[in-house]
C-alpha cells in the first residue's frame, strides 16, 4: 500500500512539474553517505574527519531566508549545549561558499556551512528537491553517531524548535549507546 502511495505521489508531482530527486531513502542504522565539501571559509570538510563525534548534519533550502535563519540562529545560540554533548553541527545547502560566508558573517554563525552546489550530497541523503529548473535541499536533518552511522532522521523539521528537539533526542541516543557499550564483553 505504501508503495502505491509513493507512486501516486510521484505521478502527481510529475504532473505539477515538481520532482523529488533522491537516492533510496536512508534509514536509521544505515552507514551515512560520505562527503567532501567546502565551507564558508573555503576549508574542506569530510564526514570521516568527524569520526568519534556525534554530527548533526542539517540540510536547508537557502541562506538568509526566514526559516533557514531561524534554524541557524537557534543552532548558534544552543551551540554550548551541543558541544557539551560532543556534537558537531554542519549545515548544508546548495548555495556557494560566498553566500555561506555572507550568511555566517551576518548572523555570527560559528559552525561550518557546507556548499553542495551540485546537490550530490543532498541527493545521497535523499534531501534534493527539484521544482522545474530550480533545485534546493529539503529541510532534513540527520544525526550521525560516532561510528558514522545514521542514528536518527528528521524529515519534518520546525526551525523554531528543532535545535532543542535534537538536544533531547541526542541525550537519549547517547544513553542507549553507552548502555550498549557497558553491556559488552
């Protein structure tokens, strides 16, 4: 039944000239797709460089738009709490590094904003959306555990409350992984 609903949705989107451009949908427990992208300071970031840390990889549509600004500023304001949880915040959109630099400077964003200008990483995470000739990243978030696996996925993000929701969920995820480690040999 779910398969038929997906086909019907795809057909309706095609009729409207809209399409979702994505890989197979990721699930919790899957290896997180690897990436190499530049940030607003032209520094290279790879997923592998964050091994051993929790990563909040959040995709957003466009720099300096209302929802994206709210979400980014909440992450900025909550960064000390995220750091206390050993979490690295990484924002990704299809804007270029210069746009990211202006956005980060304007709002004093102290975390990397990664430029996925071709949409390859958004596609790998199932977050690429096409509206006719316009392509954007959907507002999706992926929590990646220290071993590089997707721990939790958010496909219905509310920018105003997302950062706090993530903190609570990451605390719970960390309790679960520490309990699993303690019960091992």
